C-alpha cells in the first residue's frame, strides 16, 4: 500500500507541475474536469449522482468554469442562484422522490467542490501567481506529509478522537511548522530566479501557516461526511489515495484562503 501510495503521489506531483507551470486554459480545463469528477464522487455518496438534481449540479459547474474562461456574467455567483432555484423546484415538484438532505447537498456540492478548487486557477492567474500558487500545495499536501511524520514520531494527544483517532495535536503542530519551513525553503530557492522582497516572504510564511491550519479542517470535514454516510473512500481513481475528494479535500479549503490572503496582504 505504501509503495502504491508513494508512486501515485509522485505522479500527482509531476502532473501538478506540468499543469500549474503552464497555467492558462490547460489548468482551467483540468480544474473543471477535477471538479466534475469530485462532484460525481460526492453526489454518489448522497445518491444523486445519476439523478436530475445531480445533473443540475454538473451543469452549474460547467457554466461556472465557462464563465471563468470567457466571462459573460460579471459576478459568477449570480449564475448559481438560478441553479439553486431549479434544484428547489425539482425537489418540490417531484416530492417525495428526494430527501431534504439531498436537495441541500446538491447545491452544497457545487460550492464545496467546483467553486473552492477553482481558486487554484484563480491564484495562478494573479500577477504574481506563478510562484504564489505553490503555497496552496505547500500548505495542504506539505502539511499532510509533515503532520503524518510528526504524529508518528511524537503523537500522544488525540486531536479528534471520535472523527479521526490517528490524528494528534503534535502531528497538527508538526504539519503547520513543516509547511512554514517548506515555504521558507521554497522562498529561498525562488529568490535565485526573481526579486522577492523580505516582507513578501514574511507574508508567504504567514499565508502558509494559516493555510496549513485550514487544510486540516478541510481534511476532517471530508472525513466527517464519509463517517456520516459510512463510506471508506470517495472513489478508487488514484491508487493508494482513493478518489479526487480523498486527495484534494485539504486543497479545497486552502486554495481560497491563499488566494484572498495574497490579494489582501500583498495587494496584487
């Protein structure tokens, strides 16, 4: 299992490198595909993946990403309002075919999966996004790896004993510190290729620290949903990791945090 997980992780990093370095349409299209697959996995848990209500969610996702590609609505969230109304209409006029939880989950899924992960692309497209976008993965995947190592070595106090018994407070602290150190190393390397002021590096370290903390909430949130519905993994697409949601659950939370902190603190 560890070997399979390691190989899959290396392949994922390699793909991420290609997509993010290229950016633009290739990255946007990839985020759109990942969103649709992730939404399918989530909807399958809610048992609406092949129902009309689920197809409305897929359509909302396609419209949202189409607007990111060539904006036709100034505020992209406005297009989600008719989608919400349509989901409610389906719920009402087909009653009692759907449960209220399914109706709420259909709309929730679009925001949770499609909208949140789109901030990977939106961060990459910022003026300094070519190097800031990597903070998303240093904060999420970096934190995950460092937290695992720190937890195995020093973990004693359970962080969420009922939800995730293996996660510890020591692991969480190690994850945040590890993300900060990885970001510091990344900043030192990047300074050899571009002019990055010291104050920008300080902001990047702060962003990584907050992003790492938030990423753990994202990870636990995805686990909580699986626990509620008694699901082990969201899918089997990525060997050793599970589905898209199993691998990108922390990225969903980290991406918008990195984007907005970069915009507000670095004024870009």
